[in-house]
């Protein structure tokens, strides 16, 4: 359950804090959540990746839908990709990597000692 | 191991954040740029206009209302002039901030600071032409002598800054995000720079050094054939028979020779094709007895557009028209009583003086029998992603030494000082501010007495039926030939002396012909007592306009619009018959015969979807290139003769030595070149057609309204419009009618129509971006909403109320 808790917390905080803070707030959010909510490296990384990635993608998707993709189609002409779905996925990956690595760093700092290989996927 | 993991993960996180926050090459910082909360998504606007209904603005003295109409033109209603110009600055920045600032970077020679080392030479060029110093002097002069008009500039700056300080990264125009920088504070100085930028575009063009080179290569006799000052059949701005009722100042013509230094490199010139048309007809020629004024400046076609349309109202002024983002007030427009328009008054206003230094220290230079001191200024040019560059510029009393051992001379000991009227302090801001309030002819004459440059042919019309034109600006009195070639800086008789007194400048009020017009042609005939030289007069648009105006009567607004959009190709009408008849003796193949037949039936109109204009243009280009091929292998800077003179020579001197192709043993005449180029044109068009299909004129010409950064996604290409170079509808590839306006005045009423190839918004993410381009191309002018009370008009889509902050 910690996985979901962390994921939801990272996603929600990223979404709302990004409205008022610079873009790299996601790195701080990821780091703190990784630090506070324990888990294995893998699960922490995945929850950070998905948390930020989904929140960026969701907001991009919302803006794009409201704009009927008018502007993203113009921007696509400047990029080596041709489809706004790919663009939104790319945004998810960029945000996701920041969320993933920052929460991983937070979690590694917290872990008192290596847990070995035990422990299930969902902790 | 654990520590290692922590460090690794930490470093990866930091590095990732850093990379995504950094611009790499031309790729914007991806984290910032792609974040939907901050980056480009934030520039996507769903509504054409999204501003708050109420806004508190620090510095306002009283409430101001801004009514936006359906064209998104702001109608600013303020209770005093300070608030009026402050809100003009605020609203203009709302629509055009990035463009306003970018123009200043360009003029100040700071492009490499944003765009990197590639722009360094461009920056050095601009700094070496002394514009910033001219702007600084103008600012000082205005501050000291004209505090009231200067206050408009400071109020405007306050407004721009109020807008800038309301922004955070996510609100920046998209171009800031692309290039990854933040807007700077706006200063009054930048407004003065902006006006110098206009001088740079419109009054810096000349060919003095090229003339010197040509004189050196071919001698005086051939020079005069290549570059004659006057040819037959000119149609000057001043109606024939205009009397010059004054005693002119007569400069002393020195004896001796010019320095004949060959120059290879050269500072880039402003686009020589910039021009404009304006024509005014009085009540005797119109259908309803009112006066009509038409104006269109033909400048670079860019997005965001060079013009921003606004209506400014306060108890002191009620004026509307096109404004320059960055300057308070209206530049081209109308008020309740009068209307005015500009076309560029070309004239050689830049001269070059060869400087002889006493020694290699370059601290003193020769002037008659004396040695004068130089002043050295070190320009610091910041370079993005590179080292700061320091350029030492030496100033003489003429002006900056633009060309020297450090710049554009191949390290030869050549030192050329530049003298340009734009180096001098000037009061254009005052002139325009007075003109915005002018009520009659006398006010108009008075207002532009303060105008220095870039010199303009200023047409005028009033509700009382007066029409007029004055050619205003600061013009040195020159002796015959002065400044046409490189001058000798050590010889005081080569220096400029007096300036033409205002009342000696060309002007005419209510001429018998019932109209006035200007299109960058010669201003007067040869009886004018001053030497007024330029290398680049217009020979065609002026004649077409005057031909038409002479024959037109019962003129209505739509006729003025039609004349502005006239596509008659005067050049073709005067050269094609001769070119076609040169083919009489030549056997043609099928393809050539078809080409020939089509051109023989053509009526010389360059309509957008016709193919004949493309055929003619291609043939004509190839022919021109063949005639002047001698210029291609010269090592020094030169320019090829004008098309008008080329046609004159083909007609009157078909055996002129330049028509002979020296690489063949045969001696060619003009006719031979016409035949050879015809064959090439027919062949290459056939090949082109095979590959690309049809070649209608608009595709061949490819008029593009290009984004200032050249980004194709923000650019409108292949706009379907006819016309072209030297045609009244001057829509060429990259320049053309940048604002079209027709004003009707009479019975105490002023009505106006206008259109420009752009949009009020500069944001490519706004649904209204570039929305006027198609209307512009299709002659669909918009009626401009004007009056003292527009608030209740149905065309007002939104009203914003700005109040002083408590």
C-alpha cells in the first residue's frame, strides 16, 4: 500500500505545487516522498516515475484537449515527432525520469541497510 | 556499496535536472519547455483575448478603460496623457512584448548575447554605425528641451514595465522559452533606439563605396552610363511646374579628386527594396466631394508585424492608426480633423570619409593642416556560449570609423569614417506627438518642422478639404556629386556644411491636379536648386499611380483600395514587347513557341494565379544576369545597374559594351542576350513544371510573412497575392505592404479602413495569430472603429477597466 500512497502523494503534490513553483519542484517532491515513505529501490523509483509522469501527462492532456490540439500541432512542426500522443508521452517520460530518480535518491538516503533481495513488489 | 548508490543516484538526479534546465545548442531546456505547468503549453490560448476585467496598476493617476474591438484593436480611453501612454505601453507589451524587446537587442548590437557567436559581426556592424550614440543624444535633448513629450516616453516605459513585472516564467511569450532568457526592464532609451532602428531601415542605404570602386574600374564616362542620375520620363513627387520661391544656399564646389580606395568587404545594407505608396485626392476628384488619403509602407513582412494598431483617447487627443511597438503615440493615422501618411524619402544621407592617421597609435588624424584628436570607445559585446568580445571603435568628428584594420578591410590600412544624419540628436517623438493632435494644415506643417529622420514624404488631408505633401527631414546642402563617392576626410571642403532650411524643402498644398502622391521616386525635376541625389529612386510605382489618378474621377473608397492593390507590371509593359520582337528571326521549338504565344497575349497584370508573370520574371532575371555578368567576377564591392536604366540601355544603346559576352569570340548585342536567355527560360520552366507542376505567380514569387526567428511553424508562406517588385501592389518575396490604410475625410467626419499581414497578438499560440493575412491578400479591408465614444458599439468584444492601485 505504501507504493500507492507514495505514488498518489507524489502525483498530487507535483500537480498542485507545479501551479505555483518552478518546474523542478517535482524533483523536491520526489525526493521528500522517497525519503518519508519507505520502500525498495525499484518500487520507489517506479512510484516516483509514475507519480510525476502521470501528473504531467494528465495536465498536458487536459490543456491539449481544451485547446483542441491547435497549438501542439504547431509545436510538433518544430520537433522531430509527428503526433501529439507521442509528444504527451515524451513529456511523461521527461517528468517521470525526474520523479523516479529524485525519489530513488530520497529513499536510498533513508534505507538503514540494504534489504537484500527479500521483500515483495508491493510493500 | 550503499554510499556509492546514494551518490550515483544523487548525481544522476542532479545532472538530469541540470540538463533539463539548460538550453543545448538550439534545443530549449526540455524540462522547463515541456512542463505543461510552465513551458509551451502555457502559451496555448483558447480564447482570442484573455485579460482580466479589472486590473490595478501601480502608477496610474486615474481609471482607464480599454475597449477591445473584434479585430482586437485596443481603444484606450484615459483621463490624462500620462495614463494614456502608460496603458498604451502596457497593452502593447501584452500583445507584443517579445518583439519589442528583440528589436532593441538588434539595434543595440546585442544579438550575440541571445543567439551566440554567429551574430557577432552583425552586432559589431550595428555598433560601428553609431546608432546607439544617436539615440542617447536624442534622449538627452528631449529630456532637456521637451519635457512634456519626453514624459510620454517615460509613461510608456512605466506601462511596459508594469506588464513585465506581472509575469512569471510560465507567462513569458514563447520565444523567451525557446531562446531561454527573461525580459529586461524597459527604459525610455529603448524607445529612442527604436526610432533609430527606423532610420537604419530607411535612411542608411547608399552605394558610395561601390561607386568609388566602379569609378576606379571603368572610369567616369562608363560610370555615368551605368549609373545616370536622371533619365527621361521621370514622374517626380512635385507636380511639374512647382515654383521654388526662395534663395537657395549655394555650397562651394571643391576642385580636386576623390580618394580611390578599393573596398572588398562591406557592412551589410538595409533592404534597398523598402518603399511605400501614398496618394491623396481632394473633393474635386471624389464621388461624394470628400477627401481621400491612402497610405501603405512597404517594409519587411514579418510576424509579429512591424505595426500594432491602436486608438488613443484622452481629453487632449483622439487619434488612431498604426503604432510602432516600443514608441508612444500613433505613427501613421488620423484623428478627428486630419489624416497623414508617409513614404520613405530616399536621399543619400550616409557619407564616407577616408581618414589619415598621424601614426599607428591612431590618436590623431589629419584635417587640412591640423591634426585632430580621436576618441576611442570600447564596446563590450557579450556572447552567449562564448567569450565577451571587446571592439575598439575610434570616433572622429565626422562619426565612428566603421571600417578599419579590425573590421571589413582585409587588414589593409583603410580607415573610413561614417557621417550619417541619424548620428545627430533629434525630436521625432515631439513631431509625432504634435501630429497626433494636429487639427489643420498649419498644425501639420508645425508638427513636422521638428522631424529629422528618416526623411519621409508626408502626405496630408483634412476634413476641410486641404491636401498637401511635404518632404520632411534633415538634409545636408551638398555640392554636385558630394558624397556620391568616398570623400577625403583630411580635406575640409569635402565635409558637410549647412542643412537645408525648412521652407526650402519640397512641399505643395492643394495643387491644380487635385491630387498628391509619392512612391519613393525623384522628389522634383531638375529645376530644383539643390543637389538631391540618391542611387535608388523608384521609376515605376509612381508612374502607375499618377497615370491612374490623372484619369480617375468620381473616386470612391473602393477605388482607392483597388489602386493600392493594382497589379500592373510597368516594367513588363516597357520591356516585353522589345524582348518578344527580338525573337522574330529565331526558329522556335514547340515548347518555346507555346511560351512565346502565352507571353504575347499577356496584358501585363501580375495576378496571383497567372503563369505569365512567372514566365516573364524568369526570362527577365536571366537576361539581367547575362547583361551584367561583368560584375560577377570583380573582387571589390559593386552593384548592378537599375532595371530602368537596363531597359533604357537595351532600347537606346543595344551595342553598349556590357552586352557583349566576353567569353565568346562573337560580339553580342542586347538582342542576342534576349534570345539566349529566352531559350534558357523556356527550358528551365519546362523542367520546373515537370517536377513541381504549375507555376502560378504567387508560388513562383512566394510572398512569406516570416516569424522574426525564422521558425517555419510560425510563418505564413506562399501567400496567395499578386503584384510584386516595382508594382503598386508591392507584395514581394519578403517585403511589401506592411499596413494598408484608406481614410475618408469631410463634413466634419473621419472614416477609415485598414488591414495588415499579421495580427494584433504576437503569440503563435493564440487562435487569432496571423488572422489578417488572408484578408490582406484578398483586399478585404476592415472598417476601423473610431470616434469619441466607442464603448457602446456592438463591435466591442471586451472592456478592461484599469484602476490606480490603492
